[in-house]
C-alpha cells in the first residue's frame, strides 16, 4: 500500500528524492513555510478490515400498466396487497416494511420511424423496502414476493449494525502504518523521528455491500434464490506530522 510522505523544512526551495522504503514511502523537501517553526515529517496511513453483515434490506417493486390512470392504480394496489400479505405471512410487517416510492404517470414507448415516443396509457410503480436480520431469509422473501406479483427486485443491500470496534482497530492500524513510514524516512535521512506535532483522522464511511437483481419473465419458485452476503469493508486513514530530529 502506497502512503504519502512530505518533509517540511525552513529552507529555500530544494528538491530531494528519498530512497524508496519497503513500505513504499516517498519524501520531498519543499519550499520555505513560515507557518512551521521546525522541520517535520508528514505521513499518511491507511487501515482496512472486513466485517460480516448482520442485516439486509431488500427493495421490491410492483409495476402495472394500463389504458388509464385509475385502473392502473387500482390494479397496482391489488397486487401490492398480495405482496404485503405474503411478507406478513413470512413474518415481516410494521416497521420492517416501508414504502419508499410510489407514482402513477403516463407511459411512453418508442415508435418505429418516429423521433418522439408515443403515450400508450399509464404506468404505476409501488416500491417497498423489507429489513431483515435473518440473512438466510433473504432468498425466501424475494421468492415469495415474486410469486405473488412483485415484478422488480431493485437491490439487496447488506450492512453491519455496529462497526465501532472494527473502525477503532483500523484507525490504530492506520496510525501504525503512518508512523512506520515516517520512521523509515527519518532514518533514511540520517535523523530520527521526534515528538508528534499533529494527527488527523479522515472518516471513510462504511458502505453497504449491495447486489442488484431483476425479476425475469417466467420466473419459477421451484428453487430458492441463492443470496451470498459476503463481507463489508471498514476503512480508516490518518495524516500525521512528527518532528524531524536532524543528526
């Protein structure tokens, strides 16, 4: 992993290419900086680990089309009620199921040899999210909803409810990496690393691991949909400065 290293000196413009260290660090002498009272080494460090998810969010949609808005909305409501009843029978209702999108709008389709699409009625889409803590139930939830009329699986996202301890661990790893690089640079220049001048942690958000799936025409419920949650990366970076003690 490459990390960025800079050496700041009270000096005129000088450029020095330091030897490459085993950690892939680089050093540079830069222009005079009056805001610094002493030469310092600035190093960045990065840490990363992975955690197993403990919850999932499944986003399902029901889309219907027809000649007029009222009939399309009514048809959508009937299908969505079947889907919600199925989810309830599987143990998911209340705060576990939430509507995240609903619309009824004109439906346009392309016309051969025409520059503009043509309105061919209306379309309605109702989208719900289902939150699960039993990850082995993701497949059955998808299968049950599709069997009862849902015709879109927009995504399946996995995340972890508590990443505090892993993040603290990777922060320590990032600090250790930054210090190791700074120490190597100081040694390569014949000096030593002095006191810590400053250190800043750079937050790197934990993104859910997501999978995108689409319902296919002729979908069958003879086999359960396989879902593999994988692991979620937890990362942290720091930028630190230490005093450079010259020989």
